[in-house]
């Protein structure tokens, strides 16, 4: 679920409200969300009618990178096909992609307290009658398996004494215990949505696609005249796939195994020298590798581009037919035109050319007359 938020930019309500019928091959259709109001879930349209579906304007679903499409298909297959416990209250199919162990929905506060905050901050949040506690893990298999939560040791010269008492689990001295370090203190699920926008800016994804993917409107003429093309969407999928493979490669460089079975399976192709795949590469991998460069990154512009700053991509094949010629704009005529213009009664084509001609005649009349 966290990977889905990070690599799609979905809101929390749109993520827990994702029904199986709106998960398609390679894309997600956002038409509903689940919103918790006073402890009750309500099935509502997306915030500000920010639909991302072929059935609603701008008819742009959320494209999934190949790895995430495979993980979500696996999630649907392994999860029991049964409606949620509250489907009779908010209607709908009740068949959701992400459900809790008891068949209910993840509540934002409970999920943050039990899962997200300990993973990001390295400690459990403080309660009214209890200070923050550290995440204690069994380090037999790196990076460890959480087994307890203990208060921080006081800063004294005496050695650390494990807490004892009712409800506190006791461990033998042979068990290697450690505490988790913070991964990203203060990170929230909505912060992952910000991260997704930052990734798209770093990869040079056009503004129109980035904003529509997040459910935002592009104001002014930039949003009126620009449209997300299939080539933009393919570049975005390739960039997200490259980021995912880079993250697995960096994780395998630290330690190539994991006590989590799914992560251990994902790390297997990146273990060993060179982190090469053991078997033949899939067509998806070949296509992704062909669109990336040395470090697994696509060839973007290096920073986010506004719609008006995206240059046209002309074909560079010298063997192309004579009829296929790149379209030339007025700015190209100004850039490549010979600036030595003679006064023979014609009007320059563009304002830029008129300005340059006037400037040249004003400051170098001898050169113009001699020409």
C-alpha cells in the first residue's frame, strides 16, 4: 500500500478506497475514495472531482510501472475475495485491494501509530500516560524483526538493564537485540505524494502530465493548450521503473537478503557481483533498459520543464525520406537567418527580426550600406 502511494501519488482515501474493479492491466482508474468521518467510512467521489479515469475528463488514468502492476496483481490474487465488513453501510462492491487483517479498512490514525510512525521515526509515538518507546528488533536476520518496544535508556554511567514487569516480554542473553534507526523522521503518507511530484520534476516529466496525475488542474493557457501524450506516459513509466530498480540495487548493496519473503524475492536478481539477473531478461526489462542510460535513469532535461519550455523532438535519422522534414518555427528562422538584411522594401517576418534589423541599421549604418 505504501509503494502504491509513493509510485502513483494517490491520496490516502483514494488508496484505501481502491476497488478491484478499478484496477486494470497497467493502470488505475480513480473514481471513488473512502473517507472516514466520525469513525465511519463513506464512499465519496475524489476530492474536488479530481477523477483520473478514461470515463472522466481529462480521460487520463494513472499509469503503473511494470513492477507495481505485478505487485498489485499479486496482492489481488493472494487476498481473499470477500467484501469488507462495512460494505452494507457505504454501498459499492466492497471488494477492495487493501484491507486489514480483520477484513476492515486501515484507519489513518491506527495505521500511523502502529506501522508508519515506528518505521519512519524508529520509535512508537508517545501516549498520554506513556513516553515514546524504541522499536526493539531481533537482529538474528538483518535488519531485524520487531519483537518489543522499550523506553529509551537513561543517560547514566550504570549499564543498561532491560525493563521487567507485567506485560514486558523477557529475552534470553543469547538473542541479539537492537533498536531501529529512523528512516525518515516526520514522513507521512501525504508526504509520499509530495515525493512523487518531486520525482517527476527530477525526471523532466512535463507539467501537464505531472499535475493531472496528481488530480490537479493546470491554470491558464498552459493547461488549455497542452495535453498528455502517449510518449509522455511511456517516459513516466520508464522513469518510475528505473527508480524502483535503483532502490533495489542500493538495498542489495547493503545486504542482499531480507527476513520479509516478498522483499527477499525482489532482491534476488540484484544479489552477487554486478547484480545481474540469473535468467533471461523479460521484454519489459529489455524495453526499460533500452530507454535508460548508465545509472538506470532516462534521458530527461535534468529539471522540471514548463509546457512552453519543451523543445520539439525532431527525427535525427539522416536516411529519412525527403518528404519527412522537421517543422520549422518562427524562432528557428530568427536563429538561423542571415542577419545582414538589405533595405529592398520588404517587411521582416517576425518582430524579433524587425528589432534586430533596426538595431543593426542604427548602430552600424556603414556596414549595412557597404553590404
